[in-house]
C-alpha cells in the first residue's frame, strides 16, 4: 500500500505523538469481535480481531441488511433488513430487524414493523439503553426496547431518506443524514422531537459525531468535501476539502482525528480536527464504505464493498496492516465487546 503525505515534514512530525502514545497495542485488541454486514451475501460475518479472520457467519433469513449494531454487552447483534435496493431507488421495502446471538451465531428474535419502512441504521443510546433505528419511509427514527423487542416510540426527522444516524455521547441528541434533500436533522431524543434541519449539500451521505459532542460530519456527494456542523450552535461551520468524494467517517476516541472513506479514489483519509484539514491519505481496496475506529483507538476498520474485504488500518503506523476476507458487498460494521 502507498502512503501519501500532503503536508510538510515538520507538520507530519506533529501527527505522530497521539498514536505513538496510545495505551493499547494494535496487535492486542482486547475483548471483543468485529461484526460485518455483507449486503451481497445477506449474512452477518463475525471476525476475530486477534487473527483478522472470519470465525462465523449468520444468514439473515431474508433480504439485505446494510448496517448492524451490537448491544452494549456485546451479546446480541441487531441487523435492520432494508430491502433489495439502495436509498431512494425502486425495490422492496424492508419491514423487520433480525436479532442475532453473537456467541451462538443464530437468529434469536425478529422485530417486525408490520409494514415496509426500510429500516437502515441502528444505534444504541448510552443514556436510556434503547435502540434507535432510522425508518426512511416514515421520515422518522424508531425507538426499540432491546429487551422486549417492542417498538416504544418514534422521533420525526422532517425529511425523507433519513439514512444514517449518530447519537451524542450523553444520549440527548440525534443527527440524521437525509440523503436526497442534502440535510441533517437534529433530534431531541429525550423529548422525542425534531429541533431543526440544517441544509448542507445535495445530496449528502453518512454521518458521524466526535466523542466530545463538538462536531458532526456528513459527506457532500457532488463535491469532494466533508461538511462540518457545530453541534453547539446547530450550524454549518465549514467544509473540509478532500481528494475524492467521501462516504463513511469515524472519529478517534480522543476527538483529535477523523478517519474518512473516499470510495471514488479508493483511499482513506486522516483529518486533523484541530485544523480541519486532510493530514494523510492511504490507498485501500476498491470502494471503501464504512469506517469503525476500535474502542482502544489503535485500529480503524474500513469495509471495502467491491473487493469483499475489510481493511485493517494501524492508526499509529498509518498503514494497512491486514485485509480481512469478509463477504460480498461488505458494508456496515460494529464492535461487539466481550465480557
């Protein structure tokens, strides 16, 4: 893999310390496993991060799941079954979420919306322990009790194609990327109401928030740039120029860096959040999609759909350490911790 260094050597020297001082060894991930939603295979893959090998797959028993969320205890995986198409495209409308026991590697429950809603992105709220899932055709986020597997509420987004969801670390705010309208909806999750809609770019894709709840990011799909939203003011702050159209992003645990997938140029970028500029970029296999930074901050996983692989990026050395053979159209990622 080829490294690219778009900044001066003196500036690059400033990048090394945060990664060099990381507490965890990149080769010692601790307790947990990686979950990968394979859209083409309609399966969930379970990856041992110690060996970077798939140790099990679970058929989703139906149409395609794009994303996956792990329960806080790591025992269960929740896979919304979206349907057989992409966002805004004609096709079937998914209506269920499959609940998978990660250790037993089998479906142990199903949440049925009773009609097609295209459920897509699922996120656990750290404040109330409930599962929040985008339901695109309802222009809403559904709220699910993961214990009873019952839908207990909704939050309106005010826009169609609310595709992806990010939740603040205090669990009080939600942010959806509304694809076709090129907007971000800001949600009061405690009051279950829409606060405001922020115009960004048309269209936009994916969404992420820094762990310190300061910045929200979404990717312009017409220009090679990321939109930066100030979460304190709910206003568009700036754009970050990139070498290619971006897609999934994820922050490091210290909110210092942002890792961004750029499928158009088959690269992953490292963004300095102090300067809001691209610091480094790295070649990866074709069509990088989603980014997951491991909880220890040592590794980023990037699903590369067209190559059926997940790139394992050592964030301290800034190199592709391994390529995991995951499955067809590998997309959504989640980390399931172990006891």
